[in-house]
């Protein structure tokens, strides 16, 4: 991946670097296996993939609020897990560890061609930490995947800025990587735009960037065509999503304390105070990419933890490279390094505590039958997922939760057209319950009065009664 000029595997490998990277990969695999399960987003997307593989139609029989790339990223791994008869979570976690090692391999090959390349151990430390340890409970999120692709892609942009050109094969592969990042989430374009503008100022000729730009356009074009062919239902959902789901946002004050902006800002200041340019253009390219990812997260206006990961992940990688540059003042480097270390520990502590609802799986096992069927009466994805997978249950809802109804209430149910989508969401839940007769309904107590006050919901919930509670979630069982 990303071969550069005459660089060979022997030139790029770096024995100690690979020992460090493999150690990080093994540690990450242990964490994901024993302590930090894949979180709600990934668990839900695995459930969607299983539904699609069983013959259900995406956006018709099973509805996801995100574009189809969110599902297709995981579909091959879920299919492989079914062939191997193992849990999809294990296959996806293993694929992410392998992806981090491939990201390192590509980045080492590229940075080896910089005029003053960083040490392979430094690059391995940067990618091992940000790609394998830092994600914690955000492991295998779409943002995590984008981060792993961005590391070598932005390294190629740095090399382009330093050398004024790239080998044709490298230019094409870097462009394809950029295109894949945009497919994951279109606004991730900002993470590529800032480093590209910075590198383009140093080009001998604008034509040097054309091969990469042309290649970058291929994945989005193929993706758009695939969406129209195999997921046309998403286009039909766009009016509903734009009217209900997308307008939901957090108060702007939440962003002032969110890691989305604060952590990259602190790391940018740290980089400036270090007064060095270790790794030539590598650190600036990663740092600018991190700033771009932060702005991309801001555009989503949700303050979800996963939206912050690629921004501060790239910024941490950049500062690690700068801290390893011994040309800077030693006392300054030590002081800033200590501060960055504390910040890194705080962020690892935060991501490591992104865990499922405490006690919920145990409560379901205690009051439900073996391998129960489940659905959520509420608006939160984290209520039913990953709990349904942890009890070896089967999800019977056509949606993850009542997102549309919640969005309709946020923008105002009386707005033109919104009432129809609100009623439709409640009707779909009622239809799922009548058709599947789930063993367990997880009821969010914060939404219970509102939802049970709706005649459509009240009618189908007469066959259920609350049997236990954990936190803000009641477990109702069919009578």
C-alpha cells in the first residue's frame, strides 16, 4: 500500500517499530476482547448487516439513518464472520488491528522518503497510540476507520509538499484513500482540504496534484452509483432525515467543553510552543488534518464522542512526532511532553469508560427467556445496543429507536409534513411489536410518559408489564 519510489519493505519496516506496533495491536485486541466491547453504533450496524445478509432490504425493511457506507463498511466482515461461524465483533476488532498495522506500513514507506524522515519508532508510537490505544470504547467506529486511512494519506500529502511530486502509483493510491475518507462522511473533506492547501503552496507545478485529485473522485462516484443501484431507499428517506434527524443538535455551550474542539486546540498550541518542524511536513499535515476533522465534527452539531476521535487523534500523532524531534529545546520539550502525556491519559481514560448500560444485559438474562427477542421503546440507540447482542438475543425492530419521532418533537410536530413522519415512526414501532411479539421491550423511563400516552403505542404495550429496572431503563416482559 502506498509504495513510494524505490522504497522497499526492508527500508520501511524498522524492527523496533514493528515490535512496538504489534505490542499495541495485541494490547488493543485484549482490551476489546475482555474489557471494552464494541459500542452501540457498531453493534447496531452489525445488526443491520445481519438483517441485510438475511435478505432484508436496507432502508425499507431495516432502516439506518446514515448513508449506506455506514453499513457497507462492516458488511464484508459480518459476512466473513458468518462463514467462519464466529462472532462479528471479533472479526471486526481483528480487522481494525490489521488495518492499523497496514496504516503504519504505508506511513513508514512514505515517511522514509521525506528529506529528514522521522524515526520509524516515532511513527509507530504515534500510530500505535492513536490508532489502537486511544480509541478505547470508540474502537471500529467509522471515525476510527477514517483516522487509519487518513494517517498515510496525509503523509503522502506531506511528501507531495516536500518533493513537489509523487510517484504515480503513490499519487493514485493516496487519492483513492482520500476518496474513501470522503465516502465515509462527506464533510471529512475538510480534513483533506486544509493539508492539501498547505502542501499546494510548495508545489513546483499545480499539475503534480492532478493524479491524486482524479483518483480521489473515483470512490465517491462509484459510491453514488452503488447507492442508486443497491440502496435507493436512502434517497427516499432524505426529506424525512433533513426535516427531523439532522436538525437535532446540542446547545452550543456544550462544544466549549467538548474534546471535539478543546483537545485539538490545546495540541495545536503545544505544537506551536515546541518550535520545531520534526518530520518535515508530516507533523503539519497531520495537525491540519486534525483541525479539519474537528471542523467536520462541528458541522454535525451533535457532540458525540466518536465525532471527536479523528480530530484529536491526528493532533496527538503530530505532537508525538514533534516531541521526538531532539532539535528543540530540551526543557521546553520535557515540560510540554508532560502536559501532553497528562492530556493523553485523560482522553484514554474517557474513551475507556464508554461502556454499555451497567447491569442491563444481566437484567434481561434474569427476567427473559434464553436468546430473547427485543425492541426499544425510546429514542436512544444505546438502550438496545449492544445489550441485544450481549444476551445473544434477536432485534425485531425495523429501526434502532424512535429517532424520527424524537426529531419531530425537537423541531415541532405541528410543522408542515413533520406530523406525518412522527405518526409513521410510532406506527412502525407498533407494527413491529404486533408482528414479532418480542419477548422483551426496553422502555426508557425518561420517554415513558410521552410514548405510552400515544394511543398507538399504548394499545400494543397492553400485552407487556414492567418486571425490573436498571438505571433509566425498565425491562418489560410479554405477559
